[in-house]
C-alpha cells in the first residue's frame, strides 16, 4: 500500500516521537509513505482564528500538492487532519471561494483525494487481524483509556471520522496489541488545545479532570493520536493525578518489537518507563 504523507510541523518538533513511530510502524506494515513535495504549515492552531481565507489557502496548497501524487494522503496530526478536511469541505461546496483560493495559491484544486488518519488506515486497510499477527510482545497489564479529543471528530459533517460520540478505532488497535482497554465517557472531551498558552489555569483544570476520570476507570495510562492533546496531557496535569500518556503508534511499535520505543519514551514529560518496566514490557 502506498499513500501520500503529510507530516506537518509538530511531527518534526514537539511530536517527533509520533512522527518517528508513524514511519516505523508504516514500514513494518508495508505502508509506503510518499512525503508531499514542498509541503508547508497548514495553519492548524492559529490561522482559522485569524483569517478564514488564510485558514483555507494554507491547507489547500498542501492538498493541491498531494493531488499530484493521485493517492490517499495520510495526515497523522489531528489538528492538521481537521484543517485538511475543513479546507476540502469548503472548497468542494463553494465554487466562488475555490476560485479565489486557487488565485491565492496559484494552482487548480481538483478534489477527489481522500484525507486519512493512520488510525483509519491501520484499522480498515491493514486490518486488526493482520496487526494482531504482527504482535511479538502483547501489552499484557497495560490498561489504557483511548483519548481522541476534538479535532479528529468534530464537526462530524466535516471530519466524517469514526463515531463522533463514541469512537472505537483506537480501542480496536489497542486490543489487537493485547492491552486491556478501559471503558470511559471522556474519549472526546476537550483538553483545552492551544489555550494552554493563554489560559494555562483553565487547561490544567481540564487535563486534571481527564486524568481523574481515567483513574476512576482504573486505567494506568492514556493513549492519543494528537500532538496538541499529548502536549497538554503530558505537561499540564497536576502531579497528584498524573498518568503516563502515549501515542498509539509508540505502543504499536513496542508490541511489534520495533526499535525506538524506549528512546521515544525518554522524550515524555511524564516518564512512562517505570510503568512499562514494572509490567515487563521494557
């Protein structure tokens, strides 16, 4: 399987362990990633609150570049995924806007390619049976809650991803790895997003609630697919409620016996290595 690939900014910076683990598990599962030529920032966390046309033009430029590859485009970052899907939604529905954006970007938008997240590709193209067959070390004793956050799912008429009230794709992947996924009602609650800079106290309260609810579900960690969520959960939780947080691809790599997880875990603010060592997983 071959797909276009848009890493975005975070996967080269604050979320580089996500980027590296996405590449590692993709290679192991036979997913060839063709990085979009000359990609640029999609404007994720600021453009849409500053200038609407800018917020469409930035991801439109990358979508047009991806169209030249004529393949589905994998977008791991939830914020980037949301901006790509939002741009597609408006460009497909508003001919006048599309014409204006094409003038700004200097290229024609064709439409028709699918914007996809690795959760979707692993679950629906590779398949959970195949994934389970690649597991070399079951994640026995790991009791995660799946945390999707907002950006993969909302607004549902734009994102069209999983069940926006009760998403299950990440749960299925984690179960295929041998984890004991805990049930909870906070899968899609907001972590506070980019308010972490301007309203840090608000984000601390939101993150502490998520950590507390995860503990009530008898979880020993949280798992996400969003660099913004990862940053908030990993950095803003109060010490008395902290639990380790993982990208789902880090756990896939660990279960599949790939190189990298211990190196990536060292980058986390809340060190997950004591938990994993105690469970015999490191």
